[in-house]
C-alpha cells in the first residue's frame, strides 16, 4: 500500500510544474483473500410451497359456510410462511393482500431463489474487498426472502454473525445499491484505522464518505452520482451550483477533530460532507492515481494538508 502518496502530493504542490505532472504510478498489489464466512438461508422453497397451496380453490363442505378466500390465504400464510417486513400483523396482512395479485408475474424468479439472484453476492463481495483492500474477518448470512414488493434490504446482528435480508420478488435494481452500501459500510467500519472507530479529524471523515461512494460506483456501475452519494438529485445539483462556497467553507475545518464539528458533518451538513468527499477522492484518483485502499490508510496530518490543497484547487475549477 502506498501510505506516503499524499505526502508526495503535498511536495508536488510546491514543486515545479514538470514534477507535479508526474505522479507516482499505483503499486499493482493484489488484495489478499478476505476472511469471509458466508452462509445462506433461502426462504423461497417455503414461500413456493405456501403459494401453491394458497392458490388452490377454496374447498367447501356441505352444511358449512364458505370461508372467505382472503381469510384462507392469510391462514395458509401464517401456517406455511409467516415472514414479513412489517412487525404489525394488520399492516403485514394489508401489504400481503395488495401483493397477492402481483406474485404470478414474478414466480419464476422467486422459484430461482438465492442462486438465481442478481447481482451475484460473491462477485460484489470480491469487487468491494479488492477496492478497499479488505483483510479483516467478516461473518455473514444472506437471507433471501419473498416480501410484498417493498424491495427492502436490511441487516441485523445475530451474535457474531450479521444477517443481510434480500428480497426475491423485486428486480436487481432494488437490491444492488442497498446491498453494496451495507457491505461497504461493514468493510470500512472494520478496515478504517481510526482509534475506537472515531475519525481523528474531519478530513478522515469526509474522505471515508468519498471512498464509500466511489466503492459503490465500482460495485454497481452505471448509476447517477446522487445514487452513490445517497442524496436527492436536487440537493446534489444545489451543491454543484455552489461548489466554490461549499468546498471553501470546509477547508478551515479539515484539521478539526472536535466532537461538534464531526457531528455536524454527520447530520446537518452530511450532504456537504458526502459531496466534498466525492470530489476529493475523484481529484486524488485523477491527479495522483490514488487507489481507494490508499486513501483510507494515510497519515492523518498528511491527509489534512493534501485535502486542503485539493479542495482549494477544486473550488477554483469549473
């Protein structure tokens, strides 16, 4: 890893133009195999079995009232599947009834289960591990489930294992970016060299936002910038319109490690942090051919100075 890349950038900023125009080439060092413990729980067979039973005509018995089809479906659901993203039973049933007419059109992809799901989880893990030079152990269980077309991707801790829930009834566009974001945050949380998980200054915090967003662009290419930054398109347009002011306002704070400064750029000014981080990483990758893995492993003082210089230059550019 090129831990001195940003120190070189600082030196280049004060050197003759010819020297600054020749950044060091990145080292072609392959990331070691990540220590991943992966398990899968595929709920599709359970749903398919329930669906086949619930799709049969309601049986009638002489002398007994005909049971409402919706009541029968819900009873079969509770007996045979009983999985919902909704905690409240009334909400779960209402969502199920709305989803029921839509299932026939997607049964083939549901029947394919986890193995047929795209994007391929192993490929995404490999891409992200390579981008971040991920070396830490990570224990995951992917749970592929059939929901009611919410397209929700989420994680929950289960002892030492993290369960990640992926919907089968929706298309890959609903899974890819949320999954990549979850995996990226898990990897960066383990790999960032911050004492007690806390950035030592605002520069580190902002760079981490930029590294995450650029990692997402590698794992899920072809999305608009606002999707990687998890910002509304209108907000990103506003930040771009006010780029000089936004970037210059951050420069004096980059060296600050004060709690209130870091908290502000995690909350009220999170959009500014993400935009500045995106621009910083883009600038370092362009001018210095920096790798994402390099940028999260820099000396904090070097990172501050290099970020000050980069943001000052970006604030002047169109």
